[in-house]
C-alpha cells in the first residue's frame, strides 16, 4: 500500500468519535510506518474517503446499530477471506449487503457515508464506488462516445458499492428496470457487498423494482427501516 504520513485530525471532522466507536485512538491511527499495517491502510482509506464523500457528509459517524453491525460483518468477511486465501492483506471482496429504508431526511445518506468512514478505520482495504441511482442511470444512458457496457462494469464489479436513493423514480422505464436487474443480479450472484438506500417503503419499493429484483435484495440484504422526523426541517434547512 501507499504510505500515508500521520493525519492531522483537524482535517477529518469527528475523527475522534469515529475512532472511539471502534475502540481506537488517534495514536493508533498515526502509529505505524509500515505501509501494509492496519493504521496505514486506515489513513489511506480516510484520505480516499474525503475524495468521494460530499462535503455535507464529511463528518458523518454512523449511529444506526445495524449500519455499524454491517460494517463489522464486511470487515470480518475481509479478514476471513484473507486467512482462507492466505492473502497478504485483508481486502473487502465479498460480503453481505444492506438496504436502508426511510422517509426523506431521516439520515439515510448520512448513515451510508458514515459507513464509508467507519469501514476506513477498521483498517481493511475497502474500495468504494458511490453513486445515486439517478446518476447511475444518467451515466449509463447510451450516447455518443460512451461505452456504456464498460461504464456499467465499473459499477457492477465495484468492490463496495453505494447506490443512494434506489427506486426514487415514480415511473420505472425499461431502461432503469434492466439496469436494476442486471446490477442487482450480478451483485447477488457474486456476493458483492452493496449498500442501498431508498426513501420509499418496503412495499412500494418492491412494486417499483419488481419481483425478480426484490427477491434477490431480500436474500442478499439486511433491511433497516430508519424512523424519525425530517432532520433537514429541524435543522432549519429546506429539503
Ligand atoms: N446522525 C446525524 N447527526 C447529525 N446530522 C445528521 C444525522 N443524520 C442526518 N443528519 C443531517 O440531516 C440531514 C438529512 O440527512 P440525510 O442523510 O440527507 O437524509 P436522507 O438521506 O434520509 O434523506 C443532512 O443535513 C444530514 O447531514
Ligand atoms: Mg439521501
């Protein structure tokens, strides 16, 4: 792994909380010069996380027990696979998936980016690809100069994938249905860990996604219904 010098905690909001929740300290994080050590992998992952996390969620620390449990499960799967394969590093390749459901503003996207940061401090190698479902469809629309199959493969094969706001379209099209099915089916068959969020209820989501997708999601994912009020309104910000 690439060596990353000690991190300045002032550049990583809530780093102390993130570490404390994993019984780790800043001293641990900044401790080792060995590029393949867990602290260095955690430093590298935190610097990578800054590049993919929107500024609004740069301070996220997951609060949902189920999200923390999923992070544990994914990190454990990486460590188990390392032992089984005799691999040099523990890397996330396979594992369980998670779907966060709940109305707008309860904190689904916050928890999802919190999970990105939380996996970083576990010290396993975790390569994320993050997108919203809407951005995914836009990125894959056939158009001049784009190899949409090559583009699709990046998402389909991502080591860890965040799909935010799945099922947000009121009217699914043949195109979005095909993307959903091919993506979920591939990730289901290969047991690739995926974090989905959706702001429609379980029944409505099932209707929008159709039986084939819903049944695979049910088997591959733990489902978490987040409750509460719209945090955007209580913050005094418009949704
Ligand atoms: N646990 C939390 N602590 C602090 N702020 C939070 C928390 N959860 C959500 N927020 C804030 O509340 C707002 C709405 O959260 P968001 O994750 O965007 O909701 P959703 O994705 O469910 O619509 C955002 O500004 C987010 O930063
Ligand atoms: Mg959101």
